């Protein structure tokens, strides 16, 4: 172990494993003595903290070489399934129950991953009740096609998105049987020309029905997140959601407890109106971690309804910080618990 790696391993962070700098490919030392640290996951705030720590070490008299701190997100294997073209990692956000804030979590997670320095897309898999266009402020837009075959995703707030909500008028109810809905969903995935994405966040429909199973069985999911509230009823359904992912061999990264507590808009008082500690007990019983506890606050709802999610509209708020920490934990855990897959190579033929 070199002195540089030994020095870096002294830096500790909740998103890092012990001896993290010894992991192959993270630290590169040049013959001139310069050092490049490349994190293989979205790590914007982590890089900022490491840079500050190195400055302190240098100030305290430690010999610190010239450092370049950067990130290059690695694709993670999803069993034997091939990667979606243009996408390195697929993260699904599920709830197994409606009304727990799954879509709000999906959108803010995607924006928080982008804030951490990643290229991110979001796919609205809720064929019957698409909400991502409203939440991103892209309602009424339609994806265009440049080649007559594939759809170009709709861009907003730095995210690339697609949704059945862009293709079907709002007043049209999706009166589709399961196979039709699954086929429409598969088209959204396969016929969208995603740009080079580090992460594609998929906002799943509630429940464990056809679309959820199709996504889990047919596509390369690198990790799943289950959203719940502290209520016993929601927790019971969340356990079923975790069970579904276990049965189809999709790794569950952890649980997000949404509406964990209510923050009074007038006095700031915190009150656990939906119960307390439920997600923690559930996570412990299933050997999972609670990735975040997101409060119930009027501004989160107002931001989403206005098409300006909290992470972008109020980046300095406590709520945005919670989502960014969630994104960092998800990105870190996805890498450390997975196995790196070979990266796709884009080949352009003459005439294209």
C-alpha cells in the first residue's frame, strides 16, 4: 500500500467502505507524483468533503501531493441481462401501495443524483396514472423522433424523461388490460433513445402487478428502493414489495420512509402524525437499511405541483439536503454492493 493510499484511507465517510482507496481503479498515481482519485459513482458532495479534508491535512503539516478529484460512474451488473442502450444503471422506486409519495421521491431522487454530478434520466412506468410530466413542469410536451423509430426524451431541470403522459391526452383513461399495459411500458423503455446516462430512475406503478413484474424480469435493474410511510398498513405492503424483488433476484438497496414526520409551516414543530419508527423496525427485520426519512411539509407538495421539485427550486433547504444525501447513499451502496459490468462502446458507422 502506497503512502498516498494509506493517507486517503484515513478519510471516513458514511458512503465509503473501510480501505476504500485500496479498491482497484479509484486511485491513480503518476510518475510525476500527481494523484487522481476517481469515484465510480455519483459523489459530488463527497468530493467536496474529501477536498476540504485534504486541505486540512496539508494545513496541519501532512505531506499531501497534488490531487485531482473526479467521478466516472461505473455500470453495475444486473444478473445476466444486457444493459439498456445508453444506460449504465437502472434504479427502480417502488411502493407496493399508492399514496405514499413514491413519485415525489422518484423525481427528487433523480434530481439529487444529477446534483451530485451524474447524467440522469427518469422513466414514468405508471401507465395508468402518469404524474412525472406534472412534477417536472413538462405537461403538454411530446417526445419527438429524429429517426422515425425512436423517441427523444423530454428534457427538464437537467433530467431526460419519458412517460405515457407525453403520448396520451390527459382526459383519456388508460383502459388497458395487463398485457397491453406491459407492452406499452416495454415500448417506452426500448423505443426511447436515451443519451449516455449514469442512472435511469424508474418511477414504478404502485403494487406488485404486471408492469412491476415485467420490469423486474425483463430489464436490467441494478437496484430497487421501496418507499413507505410509518403507518402499519403501508409497512405491510412495503414488506410485500421487498418480497417481490427478492423472488425475482433484484437487490433492494433500502427503504425510504416518506412523511416520516410533519413540520408545521407556522412554528416548525415536528410531529409524528403517521406513527414513528415503523420503517426502522421493518428494515431491521428484513436486514435492510433506512436510506432516508423525508418529512411531510407543505413546500414539498407545492414545489411538485408547480413543476419545480424541491431539489431544484430550493437547493439550500433542509429537504433538498435530505434528498441529496439519499442520492449519495443510493449511489454509494449500489456500487459497493454490486459487481462492475463492462461498459458499452458506442460505434458510429459511416453515413450516420
